[in-house]
C-alpha cells in the first residue's frame, strides 16, 4: 500500500493505493482514483519555469506547460527550454513551444511582456 495526497483539488484527500491491484481508497471523487493510479504508473506534473527574452531589460519570461507532462520527461523538457529564446511582445497564453520534449503538450507564457 502506498499513501499519497491527491493534488487534483484543494481538498487534498489522503489516498491509499494497493500497488498490486491499483485499488484506491480515500478518494472523494473519481479524479482521486485516476490521480493515484497515474502516480503509480506514469506520474505527471505541470512544469513551471522561465525562458530567456531576447534584447529586453526584463530578461526572463515565466512559462508553464499547458497540461501536466510525465515526470520522466522533465529533464528533457528543461534541457530544451534552456536554449529557447523568446522575442517580445508576448501575451499571456501565447504558445512558446508547441510540443515540448515530444510530450504533445505546449509550453505557454504566463506573463505579458510588451515590446
Ligand atoms: S479525490 Fe476528488 S475531492 Fe479529493 S482531492 Fe482529489 S479531486 Fe479533490
């Protein structure tokens, strides 16, 4: 049995999962069951970081993945992101990378930067 906190909503249910049968208890809704199973088989997280802005006083643009990506892809994603350069202007929600590290998930801006 493995214990974990569900991160799908602020309620934070304490989940127990049988790592053999993947039976989940402690969840108050189906999202918790899916979360616990994903944590065992393919844990996912939203990646938040920054990328470099070209030719700006404000040098870094905050970004995040639009959806969670596999934890196993985090290193490849960060390796790719460190070489990304963005040209202002940028609006919140602009796609900075369309398919980050072959995850199929875009990397988007979380701050507006004017020209
Ligand atoms: S199990 Fe459902 S109610 Fe509980 S924290 Fe997860 S999403 Fe929220």
